[in-house]
């Protein structure tokens, strides 16, 4: 019998749904009973992580801890958190837990190394970019990381907040494509979709650029952790 995955979600709800969907998609299962057990707490009361980091906004940690403990009490054996920016607070959450919490960004670094890549471009929120959570992890492994210029970064934020989070499918993507082109022009070999809304955006807007999806990486790591098998053609 496999163990249970707990998803600390709500940051945002679509990203939470995307992670659960990917867990189902990549699990090598032939029937309902061969899929892994998943508990989800989509806690929309968790305060905005970027505002907390950059503007001194409401601390999201109390609600994140509340969700984590709730998932643990539901029987989760391992936790995963579909929000890159939230990993800035990772070390403040884990002391309250008696079970492991996988680290999305560290798992992504492993994937980059496995692919033999040395230069990546980061698409993420202002909070993730300026907190240094990705930069620190990549530089520790000798991987160069590029981020968009301030003008292009605004387009990334717009796709995240005014596009996916707002459910706006008519948003102008011109600036977002320019941000991606800028990163490749700097030497990036692939893009890191370092905001969990961005894989959703790539699907919604049919964007086809070389990229690594940390949500998919995290899903695969969680499936393996609980003792299930990942499909050979999962492509993560």
C-alpha cells in the first residue's frame, strides 16, 4: 500500500488543481485503486506571499501551518506545496510538522542537473525573484540563472495576476513573449516556470517554448516518495 500525499494548496486554487491533475496524469496506474491517495487543503485564506515578502503584508505562515497540520492529521505522510514563492517560508513551516515536506525548488534544481543544463531563465513573481530562493539554489550547483529586466518582469506579473489568477483569457501576451525572448537572448537554455500559475498559462495560451515545469517535477517527486511509479513517458 502506498502512502498518502498532502497538498498544501490555495496559492492559488488553479495551481492546486493543476498539481493534483499532474499527479494523476503521471502515475503509472491501470485502475482507481492503483492511484495514490491524496489529501488537499485549498486554503484561500493564506495571505499573498509576494506582498508579505516585498511590502510587509500579512504574514502567510500561520495559515500555511494551519493547513499543514490539518493535512498531517488527515493522514498525509508527505506534504507538497504548489507555490514557488511560498518556499521562501519553508523553514518556518517545517518545525511544526512530524512528516516531511518536499521542496519544489530543490527538486527542480535536481532536474536541471539531470538534463545537463547550465544556464536557465527564471519566469516567476517579483516575490520569488527578489527573495532569491531560486537564485541561491541554482548558484549553489553552479547553474547560471537569468531573470527578466524590470520592464519585462511586469509582463510576467500581469500574466500571473491579471491573466491566470483573474481568469482573463484575453490578456495581451506581447510583453510576456518579449520577456521569454529576452531570457533566451541572454543565453538561457530553457525556462523555469517558477510560478505555479505559469504552467497553467502555458496550457491556456498554448505557449510552446523550451521550459521546465516545477509543478510537474514536484508531482513526480511526490509520487515516487509515496512508493508509486511514474509513467516512463511522463516527460517531466
